[in-house]
C-alpha cells in the first residue's frame, strides 16, 4: 500500500472514531492538544502526522496506536465510502468548556 493510500485510510478511520465519540473536529483537537487546522488536515489526508501526534490521537480515541494503524491498513475504502456517513456535529461536545 502506498503512503498516500494509508493517509487516506487513516483519515477516514480517525474521523469515524471521533464521530462515534460525538466530538467535533475542533473539540477533539482541543481534547488531544493539537491545533484544529492540523487535526482537520489529518482527517482530510492533507497532513502526514508525526508519530507523536498519532499517539495523541489514539489515546484521545481510547485505543492503542497499533489498533488504529491496523484498522486503517485493513480498511476497504471502496466499501467504506459507500456507507452513509454520520451526520455532521457542530461545536463542542456536551459538557466541554472553552479554555
């Protein structure tokens, strides 16, 4: 698999898990301590995250980094994009406060 294909799959998997936790992109970026634009670019496959930031994302998603990468590697992207996406969520998750 090419590095570009892995980035696309990783962005898809990260987004899916974030949405299951009912975080907005901005809320999740705040939660893991990265800039919202940087995090959004990871989900859109426009940013190649460092190992350090991949670990932060995995911890924020409550999963081991190895599981996150394995899921991204095993993802059937053609099938995944045919599934209806979760409805977009705006703002911060309930109970979260601005800093």
